């Protein structure tokens, strides 16, 4: 559409102030301006594409299984530093950790800068960096790992976190992955990094202060919101949040852990499965976008209350600075409720582990009866209390997640293409303690 036609159409209709909304995240103190779409308005003209992948990167699964030029591929281990830890299956490594050969932080020797840098300070960037190769195959990403492999990867990251935290001079530890050129990756083979820092970054102090304010845990409040739930099991939840980057999802343990190093083996397995599930949903919904994955923990000497979490930040637009430089407030077009609905629409269902339906029949109308949906009484997630063991306490949560958020968004949208068809034909017929009978029309 030509600019003149767009301006004429917009001028005749005007714009609705309700489309523009400022929202804050209580766990980070970040404020985001959401510009909500209005299908009745003409699309703004654009001269630039918004591809999901930067640097002309091909889709992860389109790469060869082994690249002879890649230092992280099997057979090229000699190009890297000696392994510090490995995860093996049938005698072959599936993940391994070693010192980064090109670190930007050096010589962690006890001369850390403490919690704060003074105004105008110039200090050596002291730290220690390790690489965690996250998959054996060159064509495997987080979305392609098995649940077991993803859990083992998080367990390896936890163990390396603790090893780096024990280093003299360490003040904080960061764990992250850069997937794709737009996320800052220099090598396409999936890998994480663990970094011990001789100081506490200012943004980490801001997040810690936000969480320590008030009596209630803001992360727990965010994970309990049914309209933004993306995935859950007995130990962890994934949920969309208010964030500068559209489509940001957090994965957090249900129980408060101040640091990633405090996660139990079960929590590592659950968080690994949650990260994998979210990555698979993003890959399907948004065409394998570049993304950053970051684990946020309390600083090592901090005694303040903090709830650690993993953050997956997809890069769905070319420019990450939209609004941040111009207005000092980032702009997003995807509120967390719609983000959760889009990810669930491609199969990232709430609580897949604890309600596994039994398919009884498939009639000519493509109707499938789902009966005997069980929630184990020893580990069922709760809507009213994080540690509830009541199996029936899970029922309102998934009903609200499947029906409430999707159907509400559907009613408020002129297009249903991004929402799950479950929202149209999900009818509860009966329920008992820990069991319910469903009829689902596909």
C-alpha cells in the first residue's frame, strides 16, 4: 500500500489510545510500552524485512550433522582446551565443558571489584570463562535435544556454576547461550558459556533489589498467572513475561533457589525439559529465531531473597533498540498473554508430564474422547500453593490455561490463526478427585 493511502486511511479512522499500554515487570523493574495490533487499521509501510534469523543463517536442522571446520564438532576436540567435564551416552560425549580459548574476562585471582563500581572507575575485567558444547551434532539445537539430554545439559551447567563460584575472587556467575548471529554467536554449533565475574553487574543489582522489595516473591506471582503459562511440571514452570524483547519466556523452579548452583537433580531435569519445550515452540511458531538464553542468579555473597530463573529472549526483529534509545522505554508488539497463546498453539501444552490423556476412540467426526486424566498425588502442581499435594488442585490451572486465556484472546481478536483449536471444542463432562473425563474435537 502506498504511503498516501495509508495516511488517508489512518486519518479517516484515527487511532485508539487503548492500543498503547505501559506495563512493568515486578521482578526486574523493567517498563515496556506495548503497542497492541488492530487488524482494522492498515499496516504501517516498511522498507526493511523482519527475518527471524540474522547473518543469513540457515535453519539449525538444515545444517550438516558434522562440519569439519567447526571446533566443537566430534573429531575436532583437539582444537579446544582440555575437557573439564563431559556428559556421555554409550561411550560418546553429548555435552562437554572446557576453558574458553578466547575469553574477554581474564585472571580471576581474588582482586574482584566487589558489588559496585565507583563513578569513573577503570578496572581490569577479571573473570574466568568456560564453554559448554550443548549438543554433539552440528545440526542440533536446544529444540532438538531429548528431554533427558536437555536435563543433563542443565545439570552440567549447574555443576560448572558451582565450580566457578568456588574460584577465589568470584563475585557472580553467569550462564548463557547465544543462538544465531543476532544473538551474538560467533560459532553456529550449539554451545553455552559459564562465566565467573570479579564484580556484580549493575543490572543484576537492580534485579536483586526488585525481588527483595515487599513480602511476596514476584517471580512466584508471575509463574502463577494462568494467562501467561506456557509449560509446567512438578518442579518447574515456563511463563511469558513483560520484557523489552517480544516473546520473552522465563523458566523457573517452583521452589525458590537463589542461585542456579542450588538446583536439585530433579529440578535440573525439569528445567531442561522446560527450556527444550519452549525452544521447540519458538522454533515452530517463529521459524527458528535467533535467541539468547540467560540464567539469572543472586550474586555469590548476597543474602537477600532472590528467585533464580532462566530467560529465553528471541530476536524477532532486526533492531533491538526500538524505543529504548528514542523514548528510554522499549517498545514491544507482543504482550505476554499473546506470547503464551502463540507458543501453546504449536503444541507447547501446559503440564504435559502430569496430565497424560488416554485416547479412547476416534469417530467419523474426528472427535477424540479423552478420559482418565491423572495428576499424581505426590507431585501434582498447585494453583493455590506451590507445594500442594492435592491432585485436584491442578484442575483449575490447566482448565484456565487451555480454555480461559486462549478463548479470551480469541474473543478479542478478529483472527484465530495463532490460537490453539483446543479453545473452541474443549468440554468438561465430569470430574472426580484426581480424575476427569473430557471430550475433545480436533
